[in-house]
């Protein structure tokens, strides 16, 4: 009898802990405007993506978070002049050529958006004052299937700088493959005016038929807003159910998303 009770005891405890849960109050949230806009003096287009968020809880939730807004009033100002960004249905963005409204180094810009539904949001950012002029590329390994490049550059002295690095391989058929950097996001804390470096690693996915003919390297000098946003994206882990919550940075007042600036140095080798 003691053995039977000993075996049944955990089962009885589990059964006694069961309780029917009803009338759960789920947290409610209101859809918000979501902005994606990165501006640069090197870009030929000033473009902005505008959607409305899709709350998880609520009767209107769908499996898609892409709800573009086409009837908003979008304007960008440099403090002296401003411009309205018209909606382009082909690319589903609000856009204007920078030849009409140039993006200038060291200049601060503000973004204002309003919708017929009465939504109003605001954001601002500052373009980095200086851009890198050159960088060194050492071909560590271009013979094996795994390609490696060592990238070095000198930090711009006398100011706080943030950098983002990425690269691509280009094969004989024009296919572009992503090259993964060791340190994709860096700052010059403790390295003001010194040497910065990172390694790019990629693969030739079809070495028998397609040979790598060029390497493209992009080094961005980014603003503080860009750095904080990208760092929060890189820290976010969506496939680990046990990871700590990691909020995504936003500088949009009254909404979500990012309005940030950068300068770009592009080099193609050979």
C-alpha cells in the first residue's frame, strides 16, 4: 500500500494543481505608425517607408505586419528649408531625389509626418560631419572556397565616431554573396584617431562554375541614432525562447522605427 501511495502521490498533486482559467484579460495596444528612413549625402534618393503596426492582441490582428500608408503628409527639414516627400506607388515609399533636396554633411534634419486619421509623429537626426576617404584591404585568402579579407581604416580624430561594415562577393555570373564581418558595428571609444579593423568572411557557393571576380566593401560612418538602432537589432534573438527581452531602439516620437543618417565609403576590388 505504501508503494502504491508513493507512486500515486505526484499524480494526485498535479491533478490538484489543475485549475480552469477563464476570462483572461489580454493587454491591449493601439496600432502605431512605423517609419524606416536612412539618409546619406552619397544617396541619390531620399526615401522613407511608412506602415502601421499590427498589434498581436486584438480582433484586427493578421499574420502580416506590412500595412503601408499611402495618404500621409511627409516632410523633411534642415532648419532652413523643407520639402514634401510624395508617395511613389511603384516602390511603396515616400521619396524625392537628393538633387532637389541635398543631404549635407554635419547638418541636422527633422522629419514630420501626419495622417488623415490625426496621427502626428516627429523625429530628428544629424548627418556625420566627416566621411572616411580610404581604407586598406588585405586579401588573406582568395584561393580556397572560403574567402577572407582584412579591412583596416584610420578613425576620424577629435570626434565620437560609429562605424558599420559589410561586404559582398561578385562571381562571374553576377551573383552577389554576403560577406560576414567579425565586427560589423564599432565605435572609437578608446581608439580616437587610431587604427580600426575587421575581417570579412564569405564563400563561393559554386566554385566549379562561377569564379569570384570582385569584392565590394561598404564602410559606413553612422550617426548615434543609427548605431543604437542597429545595435538593438543585432542584440535581438527571435529564435531563442529563453532569451531576455531586448527592446528595439526607436527615435520616433509618437510612433516606432528609425530616422537616421550615415556616410558611405564604397570600394570595389580589384
